[in-house]
């Protein structure tokens, strides 16, 4: 029977988790409880544990700090991270510290059952979770490339990036145990899905794929590719359904702020979207780039202001968001065909 330590700063969650572990039917028993990472360190120093289930956001010493300490002081102890923060960085960092699974709150019994089974497997076959699982900087870059491809709705590129990332993630020396590959695939897909919070309702109940019983990693990758294609389809549907409403809000933001020094990033922040996502969405819905639209609105407002002879050209430029009058005049001529002064003369002003 493996001894487990539960580290959780919320008493109700702590007790509930302890009961769930006992109900799991694995060879794991809750041997002790701790209210934070500092208390956990004290308990691990006093007595050895096979497994630690820890929250990640805690006072004094958080879950990752505890994991880092365990790497040196309790290297044979495995860990399961439980957190309300779905973040690839946490999963990535956690794998450096012997973490065998990463669960999101509220934890479901079936998810915990799988995590405990994975932990038992790691304890029985430690070679599967060796140091070759460390995440190198190129992993983070490869993941970012995958996110970008999905954001662009480029399926061929997304699948290619996924396959490249998967090969980097596979332990090069450890056996390709299909059970472990299943958890790795689940973690990777969940991390990808969290980069698109607008799809939360589609993926919050995502379950690990059914994995082949042989040692061939290819079936796992095929299932993962299918899941990513589903994500792409859902993302495209979401953008078609809600994109126009979002873009209307962006246009209203521009109408109200064109006189300020605003950018795509400012507009994205106003509608709580990623700038690159908004850029793609804006072009898809309107047929023009955000910067083109912003310039068009500014020039239209400038033409109205130029109809008032009491407003000087440099004042017009400033009122539509251009501190440099010369740049404004060149841009105005490019868009209208004549400079601001000539435009006024043609109006008889």
C-alpha cells in the first residue's frame, strides 16, 4: 500500500480529496494532511511518503516550490498537481519535479482514479518518468507554434506542428508505455484548449483518449490529431457564430478612441481577446486589416474636421490621433488623393 500526503489550504477541499483517494480503489492510502507547502516539507522530513497530492496556489510555499524541494530532498516521491489554474507553464514546470499528472478543480472522481493509477504505475516503473522528460526551451517554442497554427485555423500546419511537438515530448530512452502516452496526450490537448477560452464549454469535460494496449505510440498520436481537428472545427464555428458581434464591439471601440494613440493590442484588450486572434478574426469578418480600418475612420473624421476653417491642419491631425502633422498629411494624400490643404481649397474653404 502506497502512502499519500495531501497538501491543500482549504479544509473542505482537503477532506473531500482525502475521501476521494480512499474511494479510488488503488493501492494508495492517505497517511497525512498538510495545510500548505511549508507544513508538507515538515511532514515529509519527519516521515517518507510515496505520493503527494498538492494544490498549486498556497501561501508560504506553493505547489511548484514544494515540487522543486522534493526533487532534491525526496526524489523517489511522486506528485499529482491539483489546481484551478489551467496553464501549460504549470504542467511544463511540474514535469521537471516528478509530477505524474495535473488535474483541474473541481476534481472528478474518475479523473482522480486515472491520476492515481498513473502514479502507481510511475512508482512501480520509475524508468518511465526519467529525467529525459524534462522540458527544454524548444518545447515551449514548439507549443507556441502549434497554438499559432490553430489560431490561424490552418489545419495542415497545425497537424504538422502537433506531430513535431509530439516527437519532442516523447521520452527518447524510456519505453513508450501507452498508458503514460495517454496521459501525456491528454495534458497536451488540455493545455492547447486552454489557449482558446472561448471554447471552454466545448472542452471542459474532455476525457483522455482510449489508448491501444501495445507499445506503438502512433495510435495515441492519431487520436490526438483527431482531437485537434475537432478543436479547429469548433473554433471555426465559434468565430462564424460570434465573430460579427465581437467585431462590432471593436468598431465601437475605434469610433470612441480613434483620437487616441491606440493599437490592435488595445482593441484586443478591450474585448478580452488575444491580439493575434483578433487580427485574424477582424480580417475574416471585415475583409480588411485592423490598421486599415483604423486609418479609414481617422481619415473620415479628418475630412469632417477640415470642413471647419477655424481648425488648423495640425489640430486636425492631433484630433484624429496623429501627433506628426507631416505624417498625417502624407497619409491623407495617399487615401484621399490630395493633401489636407488642397482638400480644403476644393471645398472652397
